[in-house]
């Protein structure tokens, strides 16, 4: 947890939850370190200038604007639950694992290799298969 004194206060639990949400929903476009990829950078120097609760602030951005890439976040379950992840974006991002030993130390094996599927268990033609993920 990297807390910056110039950013809004955030508890350890809120930081952990918001970081997980960012990783699952935002990092694909904005990058794990928030420096931007296909989406704009969300580095603390940019996000602190916007603030959280002002008319141009981060929470207002998510609550009132509609962007084609993001969808309508007013319908987002985290918004309805009162989540305010604008505070997280004003703190420095946590560092991702740097090498294989660090990655393996954080790895959680959910299904052991000997219990995983070894053959295809459906009749789908995977050469003619289309899927949409969101």
C-alpha cells in the first residue's frame, strides 16, 4: 500500500478493494502502473489535479459522463454501492511483481494440475467460434 499524503485518505481495506477492482476492470486499457496503454494515463500527477468531488473530479466523471469505451458507469454495481475509487487513483499504484520468483510467490493454484481437464468435453467447433467478453 503506497499512500501519498497529498491524496485523499483511504483505508487499507478500501485501498485493497479498489486496487483489485482497478486490476480487474481498468488495467487492461490503462495499464497496471496506470501509465496508459490503449486508454489514457491515470497517473497521480494527472488525477490529483482533477481531484475527487469537484464538478470536474474523478467521482463525478464516473457518475455523470458516458464514454463509449467505458460504457455507462452509472449502471456499474460498484457505483450503485457507493464506491468512490477516485481516491485510489490519486495514490501511487502498487508495484507489480518484477520477476518469476515474485510472481510464483503470489500465485494461487485453484485447480491442481492433476485435476485439470485433459481433453475437450464439448462438441463446439472452435475453428468457427465467436465470443464477446466485457
